C-alpha cells in the first residue's frame, strides 16, 4: 500500500497572494489547449487564425466553468438547489460536473460558430482533441485535493492503493489517476492521432463522445459513488455511468452517420 502524498493545497504563495493547485490545473488545462489549437491552426489550409483560437479557448473556458457548475448542481445536488437556489452561484464552495461542462462547451461552440460563420461540427471536430488534456489536469487536481477517491481495495491485490485523509481508514483505488490516464492521456493520444488526417465531418467529435463515454464507464467501476447518491441502477451503475451512456450511443450514431454521408458523397 502506498502512502497518500499529503500535498499543500496552495501551490504558490507570495505574501497574501495564494495560487491553489486546482486553479493551477485549470490554467495548465486552458494554456495547453491554447498551445495545441495554435499548433493545428498554423498547419497549411487549416482555416483557423490565432485570433479565432484565442476566442475559441475563451468561449470554451466559460462553457466549462458555467456549464460544469450548472451540471453539478442539477445532476448531483438538485435537492440542495431546491432548498437554496442561490447555492448555484456560490462556485467558491466547489462542485463541478464534466457532463455539465460538456453541455456548456457545446453551447460555446455554437456561439463561436455563429460569430465566425463556421459549421458547428467543424468547430466541434477542431475542439475535441484538445479536451482530454484539460480533463487529465483536472483529474490530477482532484488527486492533489484528495477528493473523488476510489472504492476500497485490497492492498495485497492492489499494492498502489492508498488511504485518503478526507475519506476513512480504508485503502482505496486512486481512481482520480485512473481517470487522468484513461479520459485524459489515452483519449488525447487516440484523438490527436485520429484527427491528424482528414476525417469526415462530425467523426472526430463523435470519436470523443464514444471514447470518453467508454473510458469514464470503465473508470467508474473503481471510483466511489457520491455518498448522497449511491448507485442509480441495478445496484452497480453510478451516476457518472448513467450520464455517459447517452454519450456512447450518440458517439456511435454520429460516427456511423459521418462515414455514411462521406460514402454517399463519393
């Protein structure tokens, strides 16, 4: 069994100025996405400018933050929202949802596409490979913060299991790192490779939906369900898996439609 590294939540402190690790992870996420997007924009005949990339990252960041908070409140703590509607606005109290953030990003993509007269799916295909890196940094932030820990594990069978100080005395899977590796690094590698060659419109975005849905579903088997929710269906399906199921279905349908449309146009 490994010892959980008790990391100071403040990454940098200069006098009264404090930069927390979680905030730093957000900066790394958006900064990396901006760098990767500019790299792709500089490719020949990309159809993108550095100004458009900057606007896209800004719109996307707003979609992640606002949508992530809205999704967390609606998907995971709706009863608390009913008791205290203003809690939705108290973002400093924590609570973000990927699936809500995804909805926010989709709205941001639609807004951006309308502003620059770009097709919604073309923008989505451009954005999709950038997202997993941000997810990776976010999950690392969860691990540093000692939150969203995994299910109990036998240290004999899982020697990297650890006790999280904010949980209980049970050794648990570091599921945050599993998610960082699956939904983050591995999904990024797959999408970056897949999008490095011309693909049918919608295909890259569809591959993201499919890949994330599958990887999140796998990771959820090692993640402890939210205490106030537990399992949603069949005694084993978590809220994260339930919300990922439509992504898998949509990804499969859009991927099939993208390639069918391409073959029909040839």
